[in-house]
C-alpha cells in the first residue's frame, strides 16, 4: 500500500481552492472567502474527500467512521465509495444522501433533501445513479437506482426519477417525466 499523507494534504488544498471558487460562483450570499468554511456542503465534502481517501486504500472502517461523523456534523450523508467530480455545490444541504455507487459529474448543483439512492431491488454492484455534468437537482428530489442522468439536465423539486434521462431534458413529477417546452409559444 503506497499511503501518503503528503498526497492527501496536497489533494485537500487543491479541493479547498476549487470549492471556494464553486461556492463563490453559485451563491451570491457569500460575502467573503472565509465564509466557505461555514458551509455544511464544504465541510461535508472535506470529510468525504478524506473518507474516500481511506476507502480507496481499503481502510473501510476508518472511512465509514469519518463519513458517519460528517453526517452527524453536517446533516449531509456522502458514502466514501461515491465518485464525485469537480464543482459539486450542495446548497442548504440538510438531508442530502449520496449512495455508495453513485457517480456525480462536474459542476452539479443540488439542494437540501436530495437523495441519490438505491431502490433496494438491485442485485448488481452498481445500485445508485450516475449524474452527468452541469446537472441541477432541486430540493427534495429523489434519483433512485442504477439510472443515468445526462449532461445539462434539470430535475425539479420533489421529483422521483427512476428512469434514465437524456441530455438537456427537464424532469418533474412523481414519477419523474420529461417536460417539453415549446420556446416559440413563449415569444
């Protein structure tokens, strides 16, 4: 095992710089760079990055211990086995759950109460959603099972998505369905 605390520290410094930029870009309420340390999303992702580091070195107990601590401190549950790209922004994060086999692309925004979970029916190793790049997930939305959400998708608040969604679509409702909007009628 090629374990290095130096790698972890350098990775974390890079992550902190990225998160400052992400939060500043997405939240007009942020008035100073120091505020980033107060955001539950930031703290949950710091804990996630550390727990994921240990998880990848097959130190599962330590990884889960850190993630459980993070859940209690922030109200955001991110399994250390999840894969998260750059620029994840969780606004008002209480109640967010991200499952073990979830994959999240770059520049994803989600609000409180979002679940990226399983259905309990999956028997294969991939039980949680794969979220593309530049996706918006509204508060209370549930994306369940081994589904693929394409790039530039918007998922409305409280939607329940259990099927794949193509790039550029907007999904609302229970069960989630694609909403098509005729731009010409709005003019």
